[in-house]
C-alpha cells in the first residue's frame, strides 16, 4: 500500500469531517494556504506588468508544489516517530483537504433566511392585530416583509450553485487526487482552489489570470467526475440520472468547454428538473442553467441535500475501491 493512501486514513478522515466538522485553523491546510497566498500577493511586483506576470505564474505553481512536498515531509517524519503519530498526521492532513459538511453551508444559510422571513411575517401579523384592537384599524400597512418570487429564485439558485461547486471542490476533487496521488495530491488540490479563491477577485490582474489557469487545469477531472456522481445519485433519489447527465453534457457543450464548464451545477439542475439563475461574477456564464427547467421550490432544497449526501457516498465508495485495488496491485508486484 503506497504511503499516505491507506483505506483506514480515508475512513477516519471522512468520519471526522461528517461527525466533528472542521479541524483547528492552525492545522488546516486551507487556512495555511490562504495566509500564504495573501503573503505572496503582498510581495508581488507593482511597477512592471511583465515582472508581475512572471511572479504570478511562478507563485501559482510554487505554492501547490510546496504543499505537496510539505505533506510528504510531514508524513515521513510522523512515520519515523511512531505508527500512531503517522496515522494522526495522515488523518489530519486528509481531513483538512476534504470538506463534506462545509458543502451544506449554503443550504443552511438559505433555511435561516427563510426562517427569519417567516418570523418577520408572524410578528407583523401580531402587530397588525393589536393595532386593530386598539382602534387603529387599517392605518398601518405593509408591515409584513414579503420576498418576491424573483428574489427567492436568485437566493435558491445561489445556494444550489454553491452546493454543487462545493461538492466538486471539497469532496470529489480531494478524493480523486487522493486516489491517484495520495494525501499530498489531495492537499495540493485544495491549495490550488484556495489560491484561486484568494486571487480571482483581482479581475484580469496577472495574479488572477495565473490562479484561474492552474485552477482550470486541476478542475477538469473533478468537474466531470462530479457530474457522474450527481447523476448516479439522481438515479437513486428520483430516477433522473439520465436527465442529470444529459443536462451536464449539453450545458458544457453550450459553454464551449466540454471538459469543465457547468458539469456540477447543470447536473444538479437536471437532477431536480429546475433552472438555476446565472451568476456572471462567479461563473462568467451569462445564461441560466437548464433553461427548460422550472423555478426552484422550497422542497427542491431538501431534495438537493439528499442528493448531495448520496452522491458523496458514491464518491467515497469509489475512492475506497480505487485505493484498495491499487494496494492489491502494488502487493502483487
């Protein structure tokens, strides 16, 4: 079995994430990578576009590579100390790379907003009733704060888009790179995603361009795999696996990037039978996803949560099988 690719490490890390959530920030590779990205950004050349471009390309490759080497060094040192120390270090590193519970934050925030809106309407009704009893009648209007269908559609679209992309970036991507390259690969992938998130806000600055390019290259395989896992989950939950996969393929073709664009959010939209409003600031895509779908309803949010968990189970099972098969081939050699 290759060092840093043990099935037990995967199961411990997944269990840790699902049951306990985040690890301390000081030991989280994502937090460390975010601080390193900010430090590199602060030291970027300011007066020369060429120098800034060269610096950006070098830093965009150097930081993930440093994460790769750092992970291998930590595992090596931990293995020399004691087997239990190695197991703890490996589990912590892999847990920092994956984020299963974190992918549900968008749905949780949306449910909290719905709860606040419901509470506001209830208070408004009570106030109206009391004012009527006091003889003020219909003098107060518009106390209830209603949310328009368009605003609800945008909120729910944002939640589903975030859930889909978090499934790719926090679940499928790290698991895929773990299955191929072990823990260093999973950590390096999350560092690439963190770098893109920190630098992409600069628009067409060389830092943003460099981060987007390496992010696009690293995200090709996880994007397609995410579409496959979501389609498999949709087949179990609603018998819409074919619709999810066909929507993914058609959306990716429409965007002109068959290997990456739109696989995750379009698979989610096809699985639910809904359309997702565009977010050009995030995706650069100006049209809605799955235009033939219906508007997102409240029940679709719960269905999306179920689909996320089932697709995650598929991804974990596939990764575990790949790691076990790789280990058996290694022993035969």
